[in-house]
C-alpha cells in the first residue's frame, strides 16, 4: 500500500482533497485592498490639508443671498434670472 501511495505521489502532485482545500490567498488580497484604501484616504487628507485652497468668500450663504439681492435690485436677467421670479410691486417672490 505504501508503494501505491509513493507511485501516486510521483505521478500526481496533489490529491483531490488537497486540490479543493482553501489556500488562504484571499487574506493577502484583502490586506492589499485595505492597504490601498488606507493609502488613498491618507492621500486625500494630505491634499485637503496642504494642497487645496480654502473656498472663496462668495461661497458662504450670506454672500449668496447678497448676490441674489443685488441681481434683484439691478433687475438683472429679467426673463430667465432671479428678476423674472421676483414681484417688484409686493417685494416678495412670485407664487
């Protein structure tokens, strides 16, 4: 019986059970994936902190409201802009 096993091993490298056994290769793939996600996250933190400039002051809500009020006051874009939706007689938005 030992000779048969030795001959089998000489002809075939693995048994059927050894072929179907999990290799654990998924752990290396998962580790590489988590490492890549971590590197990308830290890269974005670095870019946000040191590379990207702060937003201009006209991106604040108060500045947007002032710009919109200025458009209404000077009657800018009367056909398609804010002025077309503003009721100048009642000083409120059209319904």
